[in-house]
C-alpha cells in the first residue's frame, strides 16, 4: 500500500509543469516530416491479428500510423498482448518517422470488458464519475487501490453497501488525496492507521 501512495504522489507531482531542459525537439521533428507523414501521424486504426507479423508491421511502417486501437481480435492473454504491442512499437520506432504509436482501447457506451480475464487489469471509472468534483487522478488511484489493497477494498465495499459505488469510490479517492497531501507536506511515510483509523 505504501507503494501505491508513493506512486500516486509521484504521479501528481509529475503533472506539474517541468522546467525546460534544452530545446524542444518537436519543431525539429515536425520540420523533418513530409505532409503525408504528418497526416498519417494523426490516424489511428485497428491492426488485425494477435502477433506483429509482416502484414501488421507493413501497415504500421508503410502507413505511418500515429496509433492503433486494441480490439478483442488482438487479445489472447496478457503476455501475448504485451508482446503484440511491443512488436508494433518496435516496427513504428524503426519506421522512417521513428515515432512510437499511441495505443488505445475503444469502448463506447460502457465499461471496458475485453480485459475481464486479466486478473491485474484495473477498471478505471467512467469519466462522469469525476466530472463534478476534483482531480480524476485520485479516482484512478482509488480504482487501483480497490483492486490491489485489501484494506481499501474493504472500506470501498462497506461504503458502497451503505450508499452506492460512485459515492464509495469518491470517498476512497478523498481519503487518498488527504493521505497524499500529508505525505508530501510533512515528508512522512504512508501510515494506514491515519487513513483508516487504528
């Protein structure tokens, strides 16, 4: 659990603007691309298959895709999906542009359920869960904590039984945000007893 809070604190600190460390490489990269390559970088497509075979690599390299969408047809298991996306990334980085791919999951109108068989997959809440209050990073941290931390899971389940899932997730997110605040302010390690009571 300490790792989760350190990760959340580091993530939130990383969201603040970073000081510049030299010239911005983007203008130089854009100047080196042809109009066709610039346009292709704006395209996301499905890439058929479950292995980065020659046809898939050709689509990425010759098409100059900016990204691809993972669909059910691409998934066998977590190790296969990791190898598939890594292979496509390798092909993209070896292409004339040298630019990696944006990888996305398209799921309109509901929860992402194509990863249901992945035991470590964290299902983040829909965007509307956080639309009315605060930073969605804490709600994402709560979603991760519910999956990976038994104490957070028990708190969430008790709260959800008394209210509903949305309120329970926001309550846990609020506890996480307060814990992160005190960790960063006081420069102290995470203490579960302070978050949940002894």
